[in-house]
């Protein structure tokens, strides 16, 4: 009985708290259970309630806690920020884009222009409809490198002669478009590729020597965006790049024929600038990040 009453009182007290006047008085009634009376007046009605000391103590405690909650300073929700400490060094970033030009190359050039960032394009012959982008990239101060015309592994790595024939095709194309001959190259698959083994054993070992004899400089990379692997979103590209930036120099591998990879570029640039990295286009005297040859 006492327990049921206690619950009822508390519910009515909490419900009426906002618009009721509550008076507690010492009880005259003799009772083992109830020592205090509370008169609660709502409008013209006054309710008489018997309260035990425990009930009063519980209500006082509740009022006190409620007051504290109301007075406590409201905390702003905290954003979770990952701590990033940039590496120490010259912090040069060479953004490089392979396999273009493609439908997203112009959009990429817009982004680079917006942030005044120069990059490097290792181009293929691609489709004729996108070749204007090679001209635009060159005119806007980016470096045009050669990546072979066909990018067809079976064709380019069939023999040393086949490789140079294919390279000459894209070299001539770039010269016709820009008026300048490029002596900077990147091997499809990189110099460390093993896919060439199935077409010609030892061809990479021969080619890296021969391109040097012919006055070319070849570039690999030391930061991979992973955009040619099993990722398909800009956020993963962004994370792969920004987490791997080096203190001295970073040659970043991306593909401008991958739309999601182009999507990541603006965020990468913002990140780089925020943490003191400098973006540059490769030239013939830049670091080359050569890989170990595997064929
Ligand atoms: Zn490629």
C-alpha cells in the first residue's frame, strides 16, 4: 500500500511541477508511515498528500539534480579529429596521371588550375576526341610524358622493337600537338611489372637500359593511389595518397581515366597545402622513384 502510494505521488508531483504550488508541512497525524503532508494547490483545488521522510528526501534529491542539470553549461558536440603530423623535409608532391587523355581530363585540368597546381600526364594516344586536353595541359604548364600509344601489354612488351615502335607513335602525336618532343616516359605497369614476362623474358631489364641510351628518362612512383586496384571511390584514393606522403618527395600514381580518382584531387590538394606540401610538375631532372626490375 505504501509503495503504491509513493509511486502515485511522485508521478503527480512530476506532472504538476510546472504549474502547481506545493507546500510541505509537518504532519500532525500520527502515523508510522507518513510524517509529512504536502498540500498541492492547482486552481481552486487543494490536494493533501502524506509523505514519508524517504519520499521527501527522494523528491528533494530529484529537484536538486534537476536544478544542476539545468544550470550545467551546455557542451558543444565534439568533432572527432584524426591527428596528422606531416613528415619533415622539402615535402614536394608530384601528382602524375597515366592512361589519359579521357573524358575527365578537362575537369581535372580545371581543378589543377583553380589551385594553381602543376602536374604530369603520362599520355597514351587515347581517343582522338579527347586529345585537345593534351594541348590544354601543355599550354597550362603541365608536363606531358609518354606512356606508349596503345598501352596494350601483349603488343608493347612483345619485343624491344615493338616497344619502341609504339613509343614513337605517342611521341610523334605529342610532338604534333604541343610542338615539343617529350623525353620523359613511364612504362605501362611500371618498370617493376611482371606481366611483360609472359611476352618477352628479360625485356624490362633491356628496356630500362635502352631508353637511357636513347635519351629518355623513365619515372616510376613511390605513392600509389590504388585507383588501378580494387578501390572505386574518391575517399579511398584520398586516404591512400594523404597517408603515404613523404618528407622528401612523393611521386603519386593516379589515372585520369578513372573518374573517382579525378574526384579526389581537390581534397588531396587542399590537404597538401594545409600541411605545407608543395606541388610540382616533373621535369627531366626530377627524382625518378625507380622500382626494382623483376623481368
Ligand atoms: Zn598505364
